[in-house]
C-alpha cells in the first residue's frame, strides 16, 4: 500500500540545510500495523506528513496503493486524503462549536455526501467506538478518552484504507491510552492498515512491526509479531 523510494525532505540550503528525511525507503503492505518510532527531531513527524499527503518530498517518490502522489498539487493531495486516509491526532482536533455527530460527519461533508447518508455513516462510526449516546454532546462535555474515541470515529467514517495515528495516546492517562491502543489494534485485526507514529517504545510494542528513525534515516526495521 505504501512505498517510499529514496525520500528526502530538505529545509534551507547551503550551511543552513536541514535534512528532515535523508533518503528513506519504506514499504508497508496492505493490512500491516507498523509503528514509526523516533525522538523529537528524528524525522518521524515529517515521514507521517508525507505518508499522510500533508506534505510532499523534496526528492524521491511516494506511491500510495500504486499511485504516485509525490508530485501532486494541494487539491489532488486533499482528494487523496479524503478518499483513502483517516487521521487520529494527539490533541483530537475536534471543533468545539460542533456536536460530536457533526465532528464525525466533517470528512463526509467534503465528499459531497447527502446529509441523510452522512448522518447514518457518522452514527455507525460512533457505534463502533461505543459513543452513540454522546452524538448530541459537545467536545467540552466529554472526557479525554471519549474525545479521542470521537476522533477515531471521525477517522473511520469515510471507510479509509489507511489509518495514521500520530501520538494517539500522548494526551491520555495510561489506562485510557491502553484502551485507545487496544481499539486501534482491533481496527487492524479487522483489516485496516495502520501506521502509528510515536516516541514511546512501549506504545510502539502494540504494533506488529517497528521502524525506528534517527536523524532522518531508518536505523532499524523489525517485525515483532506475525499476523
């Protein structure tokens, strides 16, 4: 599903040049659960932005499900994100003035889906994360764990091929974080491809394969669990 070929992301030039990614190659098959691990400044977030079509490489090619997305413009990248990707962020990124249901519906609005169909899909996603009874609440009325589950529902609403989870437990206590990781793992068990970005090796252990990035380079790539 994911194939990064000789990917460089370079900021500045000359003496001020910073290689956030320095020629990485990475393949992720359909249905895998991969953690990309690295400390702050390692390049893991830059890798996530490129995989998530939020940014493009300076050099190299990125194929998503066989399609070269590395040379696409912003409109084309937005279309790919809407059709194929689901995002789970550390800070939830919910809109305070919208209800839970309206937040989950947001990705479907951009697909020009009819309101009735949109609502059904959003409610179905909320049922999957166990929050259908919170549909008319607002983010401020939910706990951190519930807000993260709403963000997962939003990621699932458009039935994406690939789920990108960027430090999904970073703002949660350990028990709630474990529950969220268990749920993300269950999505992989159902066939979703999951890429988890984290600095925490204990979180990365939930994945089936761990890719470690340091100074913009992949320094290890290990399958820790089959299946």
